[in-house]
C-alpha cells in the first residue's frame, strides 16, 4: 500500500513559502547554503538525509566535512548540494505500548522514555501516542516536560497490540511537525496481534517518508528465544523498521537499560549530519531509488567508518514532491 504523502495537504497553505524557499543557483552548484533553521522547506527535487557516522567501535565520528561524504543513488554518485554538521531542532514522537502485557513495567518504562529528550535543542518538540488495539494521542506537540510527564499519569494497560497501526498513525501525525527533522521512538514488549495494516504495507509507508524510526523491544532473554524458536517475527521486524530509516533497534532487558537506550538515541540524533542532493535521475516515475552513503575522512583513506541513512525513497510521480 502506497501512502499518498503529505504534500497535497500542505501545498495550498505553503505555496508562498515554496516560492521563497527555492534554492539559489549557488546551492544548486554545491556551495554552502545559509544556515538551516530546522523549519519545513518545500522543495520538489531535494532529497534530504540524516546521516549517523560511527567508527568500528560504534563511537560517533564528529568533525567531518562535506568532502568527506559520498552519496550514491542506484550506484551513481550524486553531487551533495546541502551539508550541515550543526545540530538541527527536531520534532519527536513517542509511540508507547499500553497493551495488557505491559502492566507490570508500563509506569517505569514510560518514565524512562522521557529521557530521550534529555539532549537536543530548546526548539525540540515531542508528542506522545499510546496504543493497544487503537492508538491515542495523549500529548500533542510540546516542549514542556511537565506536559509530557503529566500526560502519562493514570494510564492503565489493557487490550491487544496493534503495533503496525500505531506506527502508521504516528507517522502521519508527525508530518504536521514544524521542524524538518522528524524522529519516532517506538517502544513495545510483544508482537503485533491486532493491526489492520500488514508489516509490508507499513514498510511501504515508512519508505515514502523521511522520518527516523528508532525501535525499542522490551523482551526478556527467554521471551526473545521463544520468539526465535517459534518463528516469531517481532525482533526482526523492529530491526527492519529502524534500518529502513537509518535508525537503530534496541533490545534492553530491564528498565535501567531502557533508560540508557533512550540516552543513546538522544545522543545519536544530536550528532547526525544533514545532507541533501538533487538526483541526477530526473525521471518522475514513482520507482524505488536506493541510497548509499559513504564517509571517509580526507587524508585517512584506510579508515573505515559506518554511515547510516535511510535506504532509499520512491521517486515522485507528476507533480508530487519528495
């Protein structure tokens, strides 16, 4: 199932902004643009990437420059037209499981989840969705920590787990965000058992949106082995969901490790590079374009870094925008 995207819902409102935000000739030829404020800019051609770079030990690699990166689309190197190593403000969405199986640890896990906002900028905002058989927004976009915490008070666990539907719901909602950088953090303790959406359909929607999705599976070691033994798909699906967006899956075995995972996610997002390019393939054919990012510090040719970004995108059709 292909999502129609969000452009049709915002073009009328932001038509004037589009005219004002079109790139200058200098940007089109690869020169440094003016500093990005993090607010939404519509562009019919620019493909935007949030890129995490780590060394072989998993430590973040900082201080890279535009010339240290290469971007390939379907194997063809692209000209990087936008680059920034500055931390950009982000809009976050917490997607929290509140099905019956979460009863024992829900309160502690929810409190740990808030720590994902311990880093970042003062402009960062977050909304919160909880879900069982249905998703529910319990806190709208806000920068107020008290609002986040208060929205989680008094909630009770119960019901089944419609994980795919909840992620798709949050994916739609975050398109209303005022910042260009968008991040979802999904926390669950079990596999989907009541979604109307299929996993493949969810991946199709994810691949059409430029949203980082970090997943957190709260599985005990025994539960994880049982899932694997029975052909269960939960861990693998959480990994695929994250990897498709350039994010990571985490599998903490207790609340303290969940808190640590939240801090790791926050730190990683704050240290990402922002890249953008205008595809050399200008065909608006709706086909999948595979993206690969390579990072090597100039003068250190033998140094191997691991660069993570979204794995690709669907080219727009006709008047659609990316």
